[in-house]
């Protein structure tokens, strides 16, 4: 019987190989398409905050119903995934816009107007806030504000006080200047007013005298509860500082209770320049360490008691302990929004253990992101959310790709120790590299600074922070109210001293900090999607997201403005030879720093020579000294004073409202209080030759839009 020999198949063509490769890549995503639902939902939330005017709610809700109906109809018709997947993403995107709108309407509260005269504020001290450049700050629940009706009184105020800050629970009376939450320092910069809106912080006050006691009726139970919890937190912070001293204790208190009242500003700068500032703010790292420490400690104790280990699941008991530890730490820390997001993420991980699912997986992270955005859709535009979830997604992707080595059998103990040490070091280096690369675009865009030796500092401090400082602080804080926390706080203090020494050494290295100008606003979403594609896609095609992830670093920067005038016209700067010459050094320095870092220019003090300055104004005394004359006095200048300003510079800024202009101002750009009240801060670019004196302006109000948090009270 003759055998039949099959012909050898010809080599597949390049097109066939590409088709097979792409088909394999798509097939590998069969269980991962749903991970893009939170991404689309977050994109909808971000799109809502990108609007320049506030949309009505009903069209957004109708859009959600239509998009969801199309998606569910496609699923019911059993259409292919090529149809159902885009419809699912569209429904999630529409839902994100609608949820963000409903959240904005739900938290609406009165916003304080900018009063012409100082007023009297009476209220309850809710909490002690981090100090500012002008002094200590507290959060007040106002009861009465002279000049405002009860329905126009904000729910919360942040007040800068003189002397020692009053403690939570005290009723106080302030004679203060009242303003709405500040607008961005420059067009497109961080919007404190938006953040304050979602925290019901309706204004800021600056006390002009000492804080006096007030006699008020008992507050609502919600205010009493908040004051009681914050009072316990503040008392614990005082105990920690008394044990360890202000320098070390201030760091310990910030890491434990979130109170930053004892932090030395120079110390904070060192931590920021070394890349360790994230340790000071309570976030995902702290929740992971505290929850993980409680989990492993309880699991060890259960395993050490055979009678109990045979009757209960040690892993599930430990998960309940982890949930309790996370919840307790959330209360002790004052539940700031970053801590709330971290607690939600950690709680979902422990819930996965209770449900016998993988605690650390992309699906668990997707659920956590979806829950956080459903509760706080405004988080999508905050640096904390972007950086924490980008870093976590990158670390989970690293864990998925990390090779699992077989365990050695009967290996000598010295060899095992060396192998474990090398493996731990490799994992630590890779984790720091991956997390740093994932958060780098956001640090560059939002903070405009890169700690060049942050990897070294974090690798050196990670063992001290994770295995000594945080566990010792947790035990010390738990036992300190009983007077037994001394030994644990002492251990934490030694660890904090080591961490600060590492930070000082790292920050002192040459070129420790590099300032990077912000890219255009639309570049950051490109980078975010690039990071997520690298993390969520399974297969070698994930590296297509790498150039998009680096968009913030690679994208060309817009031309630097020639002039910047701050909100209200109180300060200004002009760019000369790559430096920002500040007209009023040390006045509203925070706004100057934010603008100069965002534009990538170094601020320099205005020289004394060549300028004619008075108590209320400053103008070039010599031709070519500068392009700007500024009047910062609250009183309007006289016609003669305006004439002198216009003769000295092509651009004139007057803080007050000017009634009329002399002939010398013809051909000059004159901005006064009316312009600043309408537009806020402004950036100016010269257009054409200097002799034409033509300028292009971008105002903060144009970029911010007409939104609930941008409207005056």
C-alpha cells in the first residue's frame, strides 16, 4: 500500500505572520477588555471638568440612558465584541460625565464673596490645618459672619490666625479679611478653588488680630463629632511631638495623624528635593504598610495558636484585622481625600481575600478605581489620584510579568540568604524604577520638578520606612493614650532620623533637582493613556504605549510668556534672559513660585538700580530697565501718577480701578482692577516688533471657565 506524503507547506507571507500575531495579541485580551471600563469612566469625569461652561444635568442623563440602552441592546442581540466593546466604553464615558455633574450639584454650598472691609467671623474650630507662609491655619465651621446672611454663610472656612493656633472644639471670634478660595496663580495652574468646592470650603480668612473666645450655641452633632475626632488626633499629635521633639516628632505626627503644624519648611524642602516628600502625606503607601502589618501580624498569631488555627481561617481573620486597621488609620489621619482613596483600594484588596479572590490583581485595582471615581469623580483631575493609580497599575503589571523561580530543595542556609537578598534587592530596584517611571509624567506636569536621585533615596529609606517607622508608629499611636507608646515611638524616632539624614544627603548632591516646564494641558491625558496601555495590555504590543507615556517629557513647550501679572495685580514678573524678574520679591511668593516653575524659568529679585519705586508703585526709571510699571496700592492713583506710569513703560498694571487715562497712555496697554476682577491672573506675549506694543493675553478666567467653583459668592 503506497503511503501518501503531505506536501511541505510554504513559508507564510509577511502579511499572514502579521495577521496571526495581531490575532494572538487580541485573543490574549479576552479577560482584560473589562479593565478599560474604569478608564472610559474616568475619561468621562475628566471631560466634564474640561468644560468651559457648566452643562445642564438632563442632557447628560439622557445620554447615559441612550448609550447604556445601545450597549445592552447589542449584548441582547449577541453581537460580536467588535460592536459591544465600543458601546460599553461609550456608556461608561457618558456615565462618568453624568456622575461628575451630579456630584457637583450634590456638594454645592455657599462661597464667600470678597468683602470690601474686614469683618467678624464667629465659629467652631473643626481642625488645625497645615501652616502657611503667613502663619498657623485652622478650619472653621462659621456660625455668624458679619455682613453675610445665614443662607450665604459658607459651611467651612480656612483661616490664617496669629499666634498659637486654637485647638479643635474651641469657639472663636476673628476680626479678619474674608475672600473666596483663591483662583489659580496663572492660567492652567492648580485650582485650589475647585478642590475647596468639593470639600465645602467656601472661603479663606486672614485674621488681623488675636483670636478671641466666642460664646455660641451648641453646634450640630456632625460638627461635634468631627471636633471630637480631630481633638483626639490633635492630642495624639501633641503627645508624639512631646515624646520626640519638634523636628522628629513633627514628621512622626504628619505620618500618623496628618497634622503638619510642626513640620519645618526647610525640612519639607529637603524631603521634596530628595524625592521623599510622598512619605509625609498619608496615602497608599501608609495604608498598605499599616494594613499589611496588621494582616501579617494577626495571621502569624493565629498560626502560632494551633487550637485556633484548626478552627478558623487565619487568612480571613487577618483580612478582617486589616480592614479594621485601615478604617482606624483613616479616622486617625483625618480622612483627607488621598487617604480615603487609599483606604478604598486597600479595603477592596482585603475584601477579595474574604471572597477567596486574588487580592493583588488588575481586576481588583479596576474595581477600586471605579468605586473611588463613583464616590469622588473630582479625584480624576488631582495629582494624588493620577499618581497613585498609575504607580499601582505599573506595580501590578510588574508582578504579573515577574518570573516565578522554582524553590531550591535542601539548599544551604547561607546560599538561601544570599539568594533571597539578591532577589529582594532586584525586586526593590525594579519596583522603584517602574513606579517612578509611571508617576514621572504627573510629577513633571503638576509639580514641575524631578528629584534626580529619588530612586536612590527611596531604595535607601524603603526598609526603614516599611519595616521600622510605620509599624512602630502604628503601635506607638495605639498605646500612647495609655502611656505605653514610649518605646515604640522612640524606635520610630530613630528611623525618622535615619530617613531625614538620607534625605539631606540626597538633596545635597549636585543637580539633585531639575525643573521642568509644564507641557500643554492636552498632553497629560495622552501620557496617562500611554501608561495605562503599557499596564493593561497583555503581550508585546504593550510597548506601543511607551512613547505616549513619555509625551510630557518629549512634547515641545509653548513659548514662555513675556509678562505675568498675578491675581488682583498685587505682583508681577517679566522674563529677561531666561529668568523671571519679580517686581515685588517675597510678596505672594507662592503664586510667583507656581508660575515660574510652570513656565520653567528661575525667579530673580528685581534689581534696585534703574527703578523708581514708592510704597505703592514701581516703574522703570531708565529706558530698557523693564517693560512693566505696576501700582499695587489699594487706593486709586491720581491722574498725574497714572501719567508717570504710562510714560515709563509700555505695559501698566493698576490694582485699583482707574476712572480716566491721560493722553500719555495712548498706545500703552493699561490693566486695572476691573480687568483683574473679571479675569484674575494674566500672561502676556509680545506680538510683532516692540515699537508696535501689541500683546496677546491669556487670562485665568478664560481657561477656568464659568463653573460653580469659579463664580463669586
